[in-house]
């Protein structure tokens, strides 16, 4: 648990040596450029064979799974006041190829993925996963957005699915959910919690009232 609550500030594109120093539970803030990209972008590039709208390897190596709250200024520029992360597990099937195409080293999103995904997909790409902290932090993250550098495929894909290139400063807080060895903070903590559940209920009588078919035995299941 040595990494818990330790703050780390990283500049993008993030270097391999910076990623190696990250520990599960570190609180990360980012400076530099990041881009948003989710299923709309992945389908366009990986399934339809279109080139990315920018040279992503030269731009940055941080991909954010999110839906921005964007507005247009009078001069035609954009303002993104908040960004809401979306659940990344839905995009895992695209990530092996996306890592090859984009050179991404950091994926930001909500909720993380499985350790199996981290070890089979992230580890070969030498990439890590950073998760947003709880719900309702979209405006907090928005404070770290200094400028919208570009909004690609906005007319075709819409605000949520377009690729936004954002200039950020102290963008966070973000938690290190996976490290370069493929370990998961969430799954590690779940194992610790689950080990204690049996001891917590040890010696207690079964509840006097329960719903039909309810059981605390994971080996039993009522199928109706």
C-alpha cells in the first residue's frame, strides 16, 4: 500500500521511466496535451480504415475516454468546462490495435478494466490505466483544461464521440488503477475485502427474513 495518496505530477507525452515509477493508488495530475477518443473514433480508424486526424505519436500518448461538456465561443473557438469520464471496459476489444496505431501509453477513464485485460493488452504496450475519482468530478477536471486545441470529426460524430485535443494543466486528480506489471488497484482491494467477509459474518445466525431464493452461498443459484 506504499503508493496510496502519494501525489505525482506528469508532463505529456509521458515517459516510460515516469510510468515505471507509478504505484497503484498514486494520485496523478497531468500537464500538456491529451486527446479524447472512444468507440466513435476507434470504429472510424480501426474498422473503417481512416487515418487519425493528427499524428498521434507526435502529439501525445494520453487517451481519455470521456464525454466533454463543450460550448462554442463568439469567435468560433471552443470551451470545455467539464469532462465526464465513461466506463472503459466497453472499449477493451479495440485497445490492442489502438495501442499499435496510436502509441498510447496512458488510458484515462472510469471504473478500470480487469487484470486479465491489463496483463494481456496493457503490459505488451507498456501502458497504464488512470481512473477518475468518483462521480461528480467533471467540473473539477474541467478546471485543468486550459485550451481546446482541436475538435476533430465533430460534425460527423457529435460532441461525445469526436476527438478533442485538450491542453491541460494540473489535470486531475486521477488514480493509478493499473501499473506496468498489469496489477489492478480495484481488484487488489476487492480481494482484501472479500477475504474478510467470511470472518465478518462468522458465528452469526442466518437472517430471520429473506427474499425468496436469496442465499449467501456463491455455489447456489436460483434459476427461474
